[in-house]
C-alpha cells in the first residue's frame, strides 16, 4: 500500500504541479522581456501585444512605453508613438531615448518647433549631445535657417557624432546658402571619411556642376552611381551615359530577381504595393486581403486596399476599409482623410466634413486637410465656411494655390449640378 501511495503522489506531482505552475500569471517584467525578444526577432505585432500587456499590469513601466513608441514610429503611426513618448517622459523626464524618439516623431508630424524644443532639452541634459546637435541642425535646415543649421552640424562634428553624414549635411546647408566652396570642402571630407558613401559624391557633383566644373561633376556622378546605382534616379538625364547605363542595370537587376513567396502579413503587403505600382489592381487586392487574413489589424493593408477600391469607384468597400484603419489607428489622421475623400466622392458631404474636421483636430498644421474640407463645404453650399478653410490652407502652404484653384473650380461645377 505504501508503494501504491507513493506512485500516486508521484503521478500527482508530475501532472498537477506543472499545470499549476503553467497557470501562474505572468508579471509585467515577463511580458516586457518577451516583447524585447519578439522585437529583436522582427515580430513587431507580437512585441506590441506583449508591451501592451506589460503596461496593463504595470502602467508605470516607462521602458515599455519607450519600446512600444519606437515600434509605432517605425510603422509610421506617429500620433500613437507621440502618446507613448509623452507617457514615458511623464514618468521619466530625463529619458534621453524618449526625447530623441519624440523629436523624430514630431518632425514626421511637421511640428518642427516641437522637435527643436526636444533637442534643446536633450542638449541641456547632456544626453546624446552629438546626435541632438545633428538632429536639431536637420530641423533648422528644413526651416531654411542655414546659419543655425551650419552651427549645429559643426557642433555635431566637434563631438565626433555621425562625422561623415554631419559633413554631408553641413555641406548641403552651405550649398543652399550659396557657399559652394565650403560645400565642396564638406562633401570631400564626407567622402574621405567614408569612401563608400555614394551620397557624398552625388552632392559634390551637384555643387561642382553649379560652380561650372562640368567634367569634375561628371566624374563624381559616375562614382556615386557606381557605389549606389539607386542614386541614378536623383541625377538629371544626360549628365552621363554611364549614369544612365547604371540606372538601366539597377532596374533590370530588380526585375530579374525572383521574388520569394510571402509568408507574413508585411511581406504580402509589400508585394501588394509592388503590384499597385504596376497597376495590377486585382493582384494587389488579393495580396492586401491575404495580409489582412494573417493580421486583421494591419492598417496599411486596409488603407491600400481601400485606395484601390476608391479608384475603382467601389466606394462602399473603400469607406469600410478606411473605417477599419480608423478603428485600428484612431490617433492617426490618414484614415480620416482618406475616408473623407471617399465620402465626398460618394456624395456624403456631411460625413466628409466630419472626417476632415477630425483629421484637422489631430494634425492642425496640414494644409491639404483644410483644402479638402473647404471643397466639401463649397459643394454643400457653405461658401463662408469654405473660404475660411481655403484661406487657412494657403496660409499654411502657399505653394498649393494652383491645385486649390483647380479644385475650387471643380467644386463650383459640382455645386451647380446639384438639385
């Protein structure tokens, strides 16, 4: 009897105890560690799930917000990324990685002043100073503050951060300021520091061409394309026969490379994008649908399939797909903008105005959103409100004047045709 009892106990321990251990709830640290592993292995969707679960258990885990924000940013979901960066910095105001990440996301949202403010904080904290100077220089370059950009790139070079690209960037600022000699010096230093850096030769060729040194420019154009055939698309036709041949070779090489059978949602989406560029819409829809089947929360697949449906005038399907994008990414303006355009095309002007308004609420600096809402308002007969939107559109981006005038002309014709 003693033997039977011992056997029974061993069986109980073998089966019941492991099951009990398996049922023990995972901690926030467990999910966070799992998320890091998945992120490092390229399983970004799985990593997002794990980081989110970690935060459900411990909403004060700043590193989880940082990690999740970095994935959102890589997926171009910048409003969601900003929300997480903000939370991470609320918990840890001195977190340099979060400040740098938020600055990048703000740049992508075109909030250049906000990005400069974050780089200022990074520099004041003494964290990643070289990268901060380089990033701030890039923002100043976009704002056409060439002197400020040159000063920041110079400080980045002094710290030893990104020396080759910092020289390249300072050269670009000098060239745009009209200092071709200084620009060529920087591009030459960039190429010296990294002889395989094709962009350094490309930019030096442009500066040499502007300086009237055509033969030297031709040599640099050829070297740039030799190092990186993709750069040929940035060079004007006729600059060099060798450049044109390299461009042809790059294109043929791409077309000749057999494509692997997609396995993941992202891979199906990527192939769908290639079919879309070739205007093979049936194949693109098939691939985007497969991506959605594998990952029902793949916003990009819904968005791109919706755009195809809109182009085919299957507006009910397009509106449904854009609705899924909004459901998945409620903090991103893209879904609202696309659904607004589809609703306007469908004749649902109130719905279009509502969607444009939500997109503007999320990104009030985007000129085309005011233009789009103004067009919907004009077709609906709301002239005063439309004119306010048109004025704001041109204030934000005067270069869209021709586009806006053509759209207004179209809208007046649509209005006249309405009963």
